[in-house]
């Protein structure tokens, strides 16, 4: 697997994919560089989206940036 996979390579819901596209996030590394507050500020983000994104980061040994 690519060390910094593209978002399209991940098994994410359509809503999560859309949020990340809106934020300009194209890779898992870019996602990990954001905080939960950064993601949560998007109007379409729900607790389910945050949980899904946290889980995909954790599965790849990553986490959201603190702050």
C-alpha cells in the first residue's frame, strides 16, 4: 500500500469523501495534518463523519493533529 494513499483509495462514505473534497484534502497525510476542529467546522460534518475519519486514520497508524 502507498505510504500516503489518496482519499479515493480509501473506503469512505460518500458524505466523508465530499467533505474532504470540499476541504481540498487529497491524501491520508493531508487529513492527519488537520485537527478535529478543522474538520468539524465544515457544515456537512456529523459525528458519524468524524468517527469514520478518526477510524480510517487509526487503521493507518495516524490521528488528527492536536488542537
